[in-house]
C-alpha cells in the first residue's frame, strides 16, 4: 500500500513538471506579462517596483524589444521612477529580460504627467 502511494506521488510529480514548464513558456510569450512580472516580483530584484503606471513599447523587430516602464519605486517613499528594459525572444517564443537601465532624467523630475 505504501509503495503504491509513493509510486502515484512520483507519477503525479513527473506529470506536473512538464505541464508547469509548458504553462510558464505559454505565459512568457506575452511581452506585457513578462515585463510586469519581472518588474513587480522577485525577492532579490533591485529594480523591483511597487506598481507599474504605464508601459511603452519603444522598439520591436519581433526578436528584440525595448520597453519603457513608468511606475512607483518599491522603497518608501514611493517615488516616480522609469526604466528601459531590453528583451529578447528565445527559440521557443518566450520573452526574456536581458538588461535594465534606469532613466535618471525621469527619476529626478517631479512631474505628475506620465506619458
């Protein structure tokens, strides 16, 4: 009885791994999802934002994309900040963040208008 239970748990675990991988790849094909997840989640993410106000796709040729992200910083007080994200598309069609640059000009300005 105990061996059957262990076998069933192992089979379910082995079925779960490829399904979770496929689901992750499916979700990462959406550029907005990748940018939002990368910028608002992560324990060791030094570019983590409290919230995203606006996303602007600056450049995209299908394989490379540049996205300008506006929002509030995660640290208190929540200041307006802006980042440029450079993303590349992998062979399986999933987007991946390659580089992040902070827009210092926007961060120093005290504007209420966010383009």
